[in-house]
């Protein structure tokens, strides 16, 4: 079955002075009123599996008020392995350790990946392109260490080029050098994204059809270079990016930002041929993100050979009965799941009987 989270120890973490939580191999339900620390618990689990938090907190924000430091430790067991992953926060620094040895945040997903689904994700279809890009890139960072390096290098190159564009009299020779760096990095990132996208999309469409009685969901990647670049090799893409950066330099200088590249890309969804963002009902749009998250779980298992940890933070209250039933059916496929809720009535009695139910804030 692979690695499973057995316990989580929180010391001076967010609102917790001291709390130890045990998890079931199947589903664990964190139950309690609002603002008692359920999401803080999910955040700790995400940090210890993904190496990052969806809240993007400053380290000091993780430390309980009045304390000098904070620590979260996750104990994993499975397949004869015993692994501990810890995050220690002191002042403005956040340090990770695996079995007592220092490791980088980028190394953390190599132990166990996680997929998080929270209420903010429900606007995945309707919100701006940055959320959709961020979702794909966040998954890519966990699934492949090489993807994380490519993404980081590209982001640094774009940041440096943008800094130069903001100068009163930019050094044009230096701008040429950053053009080359952005072009090569952009081509490399685009190809990495497309490889991941092409593996994920068939799974998204399949899950969506199961949830929505056979409706056809199609997903299309929209490249800022245009659709005609699909299928190009890296050298060809690099040359095309250089050409576009050169052509658009005056616009970039005027707006003081890089206007072409993977950081400007998007992807779109159509349901039975109609744009989901414009014509999709709220239920259909929510089914898209539900299918996307389920597909991430399936692809994680395919890539790494073991199931990820599924984190469902207060989403059951936002779903109708049909979609709650789809979630319940999915998590019963042997996926370790941690779900937060204020209402145990969202879950069938037989599922609760087979789950670990933990009261938070009592």
C-alpha cells in the first residue's frame, strides 16, 4: 500500500500549544467548529508532504503567539519503512528534516506526495489563468524534481529581466542576454508542462464523465506563442521565443514586464463543445475541479508507484449531494484521506464507522 501517515505532532504550531493526532489508513475526519485549527492541521500535513503551504505563510506566522519556535513532525509507516519528516520554525527561518537529517523543501515530496482540495479551488474554472497555471506547476513540482528546477530557473530569469525592464535606461546588451535565458527556460518549461498536461487531461476527462453522466470534457493548453508551436522541439521553441521577445521589446519596456512566455499561458475547458467558463453551470464547473484533483491523485500513483495523501479541507459543505457521493466513492478506493468538516452529516454512517474521527478544538 506504500507509505501512510500514522501520527502528526504539533508543538507551538499556529494555534496549537501541543497536539498529537493519529490517522487511519483510510479516512480520517477532523471535526470541529470553525477557527479551531482544522485547516492549520491540514496545512502542517501539506508542508510535510509538498514542502509548501497553499497559504504561503511567512515562517513567523506558523509560530504560536507567545512562543519562540514551532515544530511539526509527521511519522510515516509502510512497506517495512519508518520515516519521520519534520518542519522546525525559528525566527524567520523554516528548516526541514527527514529522519533527523537536514533536507531542502524541494526534497520533501520525494517521501510522500499530497493533493489538496479546498474551497478556493472551486473557482478553478472561473478565476484567472494564474490559478490554473499554479495548480499545474504545483503538481509538477511534487511529481518531478526536475520540473521544480526548470520552473524555478525560469521564474528567476523572468524576474531578472523584469527588473531590468524597470530601469530608466536598461543595458540593451544585458537585456539580450536575459532574452536568451528566458527563451531557453521558457521552451524547457513549456515542454515539461505539456508532457504533464498530456498525461493528466485524459484522466480528468474520464473522471468527469463518470461524475456527470457521460458529459464530454475537453481541456486545451493555450500557449502565448500560439497554437502552431505545439509539437515543436526545444530548439525551435527557443528560437520562436527569442523572435517574439525581440518583436515585443518596446511593449515590454513600456509596460515594464515580460509579456510572452509560459508565465502568460492558460488552459481552457469545454463541456460537450461549450466553453465551461462562460456556459458551464456552477455544478459543472465544480465537477471540473473535482475531476482534476482526482486525476492528480491517479497520476501521482502512476508516477511514483504509491498513492499520495489526499487532503480535503472543508469542501464537502460546498458540494451538492451528487458530488459529495463522488468524493466518498473515490476515497474508498484505498486512498489515505484527511478531511475537515463542521458537519459529520455529510458522510454515510458506515463510512464514519470505518474512519478515524478526531475532534479538534475540544
